[in-house]
């Protein structure tokens, strides 16, 4: 009888994602970039190396971009391969630039036999790796997301770990493969003369058919700012199973490096590790740096091994997480006797393992012998004679103990269904050096559980013994339907497969195929705890740094062999005694990597130390930071995040910079805390791209930890002052205090007049959250991403602006500003003014302002469960939203992807104005496409209805749509300013509630009585009668005869009266009902009488509004009655908020050039500085990665007319260079880098210039003094 505990459908070969078939890789796809999302900055290459190319910038720098800590860090993957009768080892490396005795390359051609980047994962028109903070570096679509039926390729979205979003503050993503490693694929390239093929279906696929997906993650939050994470996913895309695989990293130490400068800082490093904490680390012996470019104290760098490959097939709880799991309660722990030898007897039940790792129980027959096959092993068993054992301890003749080698052969040698059980790993954790005699690093008894395949105990996939990230099971039961049911693409609201079905949806389909999509959070691909990790298994240290053979696969295989840990000879009793030029390799293995399967490991670069004190203090600080990265990893990389990035715009002008930003961050929901925790903005200003001059807020030890803002705007919500950390957290952050603000309110513009013309400024607007004092989660804020290449090219995120203020061009006439709109207002008594913020974005278009009010906005404004016409209180018609419609037609071109979503240039299109035409100019029927106006996207309604191709779309749209942001609105706590569009900001002076306008309310003809008008409010017994402040204008018309009859109310006034007046609502154009409280019974209006207005509700019912009371003038005798008659009226005017019927229009005007004024201002053209002595104050420092030279030289010509040409000559009349104004009237400055037209530096002396322009010429001279 056979019991099968796992089926081939679960663990068999996973079908390959289709996009891999045509993927191209090679040296030509190499790109590099800089990660600088926090205090750690490093260059990296998409061929797998961190810290290179060195000439491109910071090399694992910490705190200062010149303070490098590493030479190179790169992965390697090794596998034992069985090909026909040959067994060989292939270790794939990266084309890293480092010392080695043998390079991993073709000795004839020099071609790298290494990993190389795969094309398609970056913008092919740039030389950068894709970075989340630089949208220009992203590809048009992602090759590994083409399988998404809803949004093939995820165009315009980030390819995130959890789906179409950025999880960290800064991320990078790229793919590489080993197709270029042809050593064992071509017979004359290897010693065995074999032509190995890893994929029988793709004979042209070389190497081991390995794909590697790599992510870098950085958080700027205080506790995480000294770290950077690197995640590696290695997939066997071939058809060959590898039973023994090992992952490793090679690290080139180089504390004190800057770019490619050689100050021999690599020669005095020391390295060690904590086997218990799974971290290796490096410091500088003596903690002194000879590199003059290095700034400040010297710290340490650590390489934390967070995630190791899992082994879900060995039947053993490698990571020990099954101990307290209910479904594993019946499973046994290893004991010392678990590793004793056993005699196989007839009738004994043994476990056999099939090639797909499924198990079957086999009863040994009563026979002399029986041939038994288990995975990787076929042999004859002699019942009652054959003895078996695995992973036991062997003792040699000298008494040295070691584990049985069969603990590493990938075979179940004792037929218990367990593969490679190991006394020194699974029962007694022993880690030793490879020295003779060995030195013990860890020795503790801590047994783990295993599956009993005979009894079935521990076989449940929920037991966490052999958890698997491809079984479509939430093994650790942490998937939450309330938060995680977002569908296979990982993003809520897209309507993709699995969204909202109350089931955990994996990135693996029901056939075991990898869909290429992440799946929902907390299952399989997105849950690190669902991997049965084997941990760090080796550390190989070598001196000098070239004492490694990258081109010798067998040597590297031995270097990565599990079970041993080197101790450098420079380390005595865990402390360095000297520095040396030593590097190291650490690894994790062995484990199987079957065809189609993926395994993972992750590394965190962790920094610490440099605070003074001893080396032990430095190590302790480093290990404290390692605890933080461990927490982030344990939380599945779901670290509390700051609000979404705002977009900052800076407008430079003469000695002034205007800054403005959007409100995008204010509605952010933290994906981890699941709360809307936005708290405010901090505006930073610096002349340094790293903002180092404002890095001045210190912790309790005096170490700078925070930036001083130029301005801070705090949400008015009573959350203010400093975040209160408990004792434990306060200790972790060394007494640092985060200031949450002073409850001063938000605003979205700032004008900085503390600037100098010609000087470059960096501004960063960060949104920050309030943290959580109950959970002791620190507040976090956005990053300030700025990158300057070695050539001086500046790139930055959308919350950063880089500007240089300068005078305008000659004759500049500013556009109109502060204009109160002149319009035919239908009802409202308020006014609207527009302010000019950004002249560069003025369109000259005509705009229409529209409004919504409480009676028609479609929402419940007072939380009484009633909406619009159903709610009588909402007929007061208070303004709730405004919209701005651009009345000009917008036409743009887009490329259809059939039914896939395509983003348009605008949002909030007006459907009735939309016209789509194909490339032939024919109008496409609206039924053929689906337009999402809120998101601004278009797609075909069905396959073929909008065929792939180029189209034009014309429409009108709302730059502002249903915004509540108006000054004084009662519906928001924050109402300082309004939204900004096309360089303009509106200002509303609105009448938010109706009150009588005394200056416009009056009697006509006569002035009989004093009167009071207010909303009805009176108490009659237990009843309260309250009228609404209806915003309307009225007139009470009197006549010589009876013209109307008042209505009665049994509580307020039970009688009707025929009267000589009636009440007309001018705003609604209707006569209304009223109560007449005729106190003296004379049936005419007299002193102490009252009128209560009764008006129709939207649904036809009656409602009380205003109460009107009369009293004699002080000069009249008591009881005076005026005979009001024909022609007498009481005019009542109230303030009226903007309402639905109000429509305003205005047209913006662009700035212009006055030719006569420009001619007169030619006299203002001047050179700054003049004379030029050695340097100018506004010249930038050296670009990152540039360590030689004096940097850029520059002088400026200011107040230059638009389109001017400037020719510069020597004193002898020789032409030096021609400069041209770029035609931008907003900038009247032309800069000269003090180079000739041949790009040579000029000599000192006197030079002459001639400014020629359409409005006239100007000449002058320049003195250059060195």
C-alpha cells in the first residue's frame, strides 16, 4: 500500500512564464544608477554588483557621498549538475571588477561567462537602471507583467514587490540571467568536453537557465535610515532539476573609498561575523582614513543575511517556526537517538521519495533481498541485515568529530522520508571554523520538528514544517480578508482576478504555473515566512583580496560548501588585531532547485558605529541597527510608510522663488497601519544636493539625525509637539525627538525671498505622518531624492525642486495678477479672485467656474442619512464644491493596446466633448471604447473594438473637479487656500451662510417700522420650531386692498388672516406662504406683529425659513400704525453662497515683452561677477564621483534681452566664444563657463563682449583674474 502525501501538481515542474522565451540579455544592456533613499548611498549595476561602477558615484557610502564603505558586493549561484555520465559544478558569478587569480570569462575572446542584464526593464533611451523615484528611468511596459489580463505590462506603473505600487521610499528593480555563461555548453570551453543544455525545449539557452530578479529597497524612516535591502529571486527557467544548489555573496571590503581614487584604504580593513545574528561586518582598523575626501568619523558596514533559500522538500522544519503551530502539534522533535543507525527488517515500513518529492510508504517484504529506489538512490536492501544511518557524528582516529558526509548529498539514505537530516544542524546547532583543530562558534541544543511520513504527523501544509511559496496555501494563516483581498495584481480597485472573492489569491495559478504577478499580500510569493529557510551555512575569508578564482567553478563550489566558517587570522578572541586586504564569500546551501522553481535570499547593508568609544561599541551599534532590518524583514517588508509624495513646483524670479504643491499626500492611508495618518509638511532648503548643511538636529549623544526645515505646516488636529517615545524606543533612537508641529495649519504655497540671483537652490517638500504612540511606531517622512551624475546631470523626485533665481529678460511685462473676476453672477453675493503663481504654466485659455451646493451635490452633508432634496436642511444651499472647466479643446495622441488600459494626459474629461479618431481621421464610435474620466484612461470595450494603433482624442476637461478646498468652508478644518491649476490659484470670498445685508435691505417710499430678520427659532411647549437660513432675496409688497391670506399653524398661530401684503422670493421667482402673527388683531402690519416665511421644500413639503418682526421707531408714540399701501415695499437682501446656478468665466493672460521697454533696459545688462577673481560664489562643487579638478567655473550675463547673441573677444580682437539666450523670457541670464569655443580654459586678462539683440546692442568688458 502506498500513501502519497504531496502530488506532482503541487511540486512538479512549474510552467515557464511566456515572456521569457524571447528575453535578450548581454553586456549591451548594462546600466547603472544610484540608490540614495536615506543615509546610505550607493552606485550599482544591473549586472548584479553593488558599489560599482566606481567612477559613477558613491560606493556604499554612509552619511556623506564621499564616505564609501565597500568595493563590490555581488551574488553567485552554484549547482551540481548531472549530465549523462558527467557530474560537474557550475558557479555563476557576475562580471564584477575586482581582483581575482582567474577571471570568469572566455580566455580567447574575453566574453564574460557570467550573469548579464536582461533588456526591457529600463528606459532604453537612457543609461539608468529603473528607479521608483525617477519615472523617466522606467520602461514603457514591464516584460514580466504582460500576463496581466487587465493591464498587460503595467504601463505607467511601478513593478513593485507587492504589485503596482512602491512599498519602500525608494526602490529599484532589474533582471539578469546566465545565458552568457557558456562554459559547459560548448565542448571546447570545458575540461569535460560536454555540451550541456539546461532546457531541452530551448537548445540555444546557455548556462544553467537561471533568471535572477533583484530589488533594492530603502526607507528614510528614522530607525531604517542607515540600511538598504537587496532582494534576490532566482528561478530555474529550464527543464533540468538541480538537487544541490548553493547561493552566495562575494564581498570586496573597502572602508574609506571614494569613487576610483586609490588611497589604499582597502589594505587596513578587518572583517568578522556573528553566526548567531547571521551578519558579517567590516571596519577600518584604527578607524582612521587617509583618504582626504572622507569626512567625519569612521563607522562600520554589515551584511545582514535576512532571507535564505528554503528547502520545502526535505521533510524538516529548517527554520524552526513549527514549534508552536497547532497543525504541527503531533509532529516530533529530533532527539539524539534520531541519528542512531537502524537495521531494516522485513515488514518494516520505509518511505520512498519519487522524483517529484512525493512520498510513499513501502512495506519491506520478507525476502532475501529487494531492490529499492528512492530519489537519487537505487540499491539492494537485505532485510534484517542492512543498516542505514544519516547525518550522524563520525570520529576519526585522532578523536576529531565531524558529521557524516551523507548529510549533504541530497539523498534520503535511511529511508525515513527525510533528506539530509544533520545532527549538527537539526538537533544540536554547532558552527565551527575549518581550522585544525576547529574553533566552536555556536554550540547549543535546539532541536526542530520533522514530518513522520509513516504516521502522517506533520504532513498538513499548515504545519509550517515544509512550507512552500508555490502551493497556493496561506501556510501561516496571516492573510486577512479585510485588508488583503485585493486580487492577483496586488492592487485594490483594478477588478482583476481574485479581487473581493474572500479567498487568498496566490501569484501561482491552480495548475502550479507562475503567473508573473505578485498575488495578494501574505500568501506564497508575497509572504517571506512561507519559506522553510536553511539559513547562513558558510563563511570563506581570503587574503589578499585576489586570492580567489572566479573562473574556477570547482574552487568556488568548495568555497561555498556548507558547514564551515573561517576566522581571519587577524581576529583573536573576536577582536581585530590588525587590518589587512581581505575579502570574503558567504553562502547558504545545499537545497534543491527544481525546473520552474524559484528560491530567494535577501541581504541588507547595515551601517553603524562612528560615535566614538571602542570597537565593541561600534559593533553593538551596528547590531542594534541589524535588529531594525530584521523587524522589517519579519514584517514581510511591510514597514510603516510615510504619506504619498507631494509634487513640488518652484518658480524662480528676480531675488525670489515661489513654491507651490498639491494635496496628494493628505489622503494617504498607511498600508501597514491601515490608517489615514498624514500630519503635515516640512519644507527644506539647501544649496547642497544632499541637504547636509541643514542636517543639524541631533540625538541625545549629539550625533546629527534630522534636518532643520525652512517651514513646517502642521494639520490642525491637536496632534502637536514632540512624539512621545516610551523608554525602550527612546533608547533605540538614542534620545532623538521628532517634532510633529505646532497645529499651525496647512498651506500649499510659500514665497522665499531669502535667495541670491545666480545661486542654485535645492528645495524638498516632505509629507510626514504622526506615527503611532500606542504601537510605538515613529513618525516617518518622505525622502529627498536628488542625484547628480558625474557629468553634472541632475535628477530628482517630484517632491524636490532645483532652481536658480535670476532677473527676467529685458522688457518683461508680467501677466495680470490678483484679478477679481468680472462676470454676470446670477445669485451669489461673494467674489472670486485669481492669483498668478507660475507664469510658465499660463495657458491663455478661458475657464468656467462651476459650483455644487448642499441641495444637489449627491452627498449627505450633515450625517442625518438624507441626501439633497430628501433633506430639508440641505435646501439652505451652502456651497460644497467648485470645479474649473477648461473651455479650450485639448487634443492628444495615444497608442491603443486594444482592451488594455492606456493613460491619457489629463483626467476628469467631459464625456460629451470626447471625440476619438483613428489614424485615417475617421471618428471611432463611443461604444468601441471605455473612458474612465476620473483616472483619465481609455481602453477598448472588447477585443478588436479599439485595435492597437495610433489615435487622437479631443476633449474638454476639468483641471479642478468637485474640490471642497475654498477659504472659509465649514466642511473642512483646513481651508487656508485653494487648489492650483495651470499656474493659477483662485481665492474665494464666499458668503457661507445667509444673513441679512443691512445696507441693501430697506423700506421704499416710507420708513414706518424698525424690523428684524432672523431664522425662526421658538419653543412652544415641548416642541422646538427652527427655520433654515435660506439664501434668498425677498420683498414684502403692500397694497390698498386684500391681496393674500396668511396660513395657520396649530402650534405657532392658529388663525388665518386676509392681509394687504404678500411675500415674494426674488431668488426663486415665486410668491411664498407665510404665518402672520397679528398680535393686535387689526389685520395690518403694526408694531410687535410678526411674519414667518413658509417655503416649499424640493420634494414639495413646507419648511419654515425666516422670521420677520416689527416694532415702532423710538421717535413714534406707542401704538403708532402706518397705513402701508400700494407702492410700499420692504426689500430684504441676504448673503447668498455660490450655488449650482452660478457660473463664472475668465481668461488668463500670458506674460509678454515690451520692445520699447526692452531697448531702454539694455543699460541693465551686466556681468556677474566682474572682475572674476579665482571663483564665483555661486559655482557648484565637484560632481559626485569626480575627485580631481576644481569644478565648473562660471560668470553670468544678466538682464539679457530675449533671443540675444553674445560674442566674446580677447583684447586683441580674437573671437573666443558665442553665447545665445535660449528665448525664455522668464530667465534673462546667460552663463559662460569660461571656456573657448574649442572647449579650452581661457587665460586671465581682459575680454570684451558684444550683446546683439532685436531691440539693440550693448558692449562691455570682463576682467578675469586668477
